[in-house]
C-alpha cells in the first residue's frame, strides 16, 4: 500500500505541476491510467482482505477527519486530483471503524437492501455507467437546450441514468460476471492438477529416455 500510495500521489503531483494551469487538464494517458488511482482502488481491497482473513484492520490509528479535511481542501482547482485519494482514505477509515465494532448486523430496511444489492452489482455498475451517463446527459441537452447552464438540472438529468444503469448492471452481473467468476474458479481448481500431471509426464519421459 505504501508503494501504491507513492505511485498514485507522485503521478497526481506531476499532473498538478506540469499540466494543471488554467484551463488545462492532464492528458488522458495520465489521468486515465490505472496507476493514477492504484492506491485508492487497492485500499478497499486491503480493508476487505484484512477483515475476511482476521488481520488487523488498516487506518485504525488515524482519525477519519485527518483524511476528510485535506480531501475538502484539495477538491477545488488546481489540486483536485489529490481529493480522490484523500476521500478514498476517509471512506476506508469510516468503513474500517465500523467493521472493528464487531459483527455487522444486516439491515432489514428497504434502504439497507438497496445498498446491499447495489454493492453486489457494483463492479458491473462501474463497468457500464460512464457511457450510459454521458449518453443520457447528451439526450437531455438535445431535448432541452440550455440545461447545462443549470447545475441542479444537469445533475438531476445525470441521476436519472440510474434507471438504465441499474437493470443493465443486474443483467451483466447474472449473465457475465457470475459465469466468469465460476469459470475462473474452475480454472484455478484445475490448474494445479494439470501442472502436476504435466510434471509427472515430463519426469516419466525423462526416466524412459534414461533407460533407453
């Protein structure tokens, strides 16, 4: 995590120093690189891994406000690149403290069920949401000229894309993601056996050649 944090924040500092002079933006090859967010993405996986394996949870010694304050301060131009990482640290810290309280009770409320289902579909949502969001917003702009001049309206227009994103993500989860996960598990189970058989076959062949 320390190495990933160094890589992410170094790239973001490079983007701020070299490219973020108004009205410039860092090029897509930089801000679109997975290394630009490798720590922020890996942090959630680290929390989940520590929780499931019974290891000490990260970020317990630092109060969440330590991450929230710089996240807010860097959320405006020209240092907004840093805000994503700080907000990721803040979110992970809140989740870590919640998990550390003991067994997490399953919420039986409607909102709790919606949040749980959204979490299950989250990877499919992540993969699908961007083009759909952009397409829906463009549709609103075409249908209602000038809507982009009203931030609340354009936000509401973007939020309605959820009505398309959520059901498509559910279909992708059941038709693509779950079968892919099952296939991956079968491959992992078969891989050691296949490697062992290949090794045994190689040893047998070598012994046969030695006898000849």
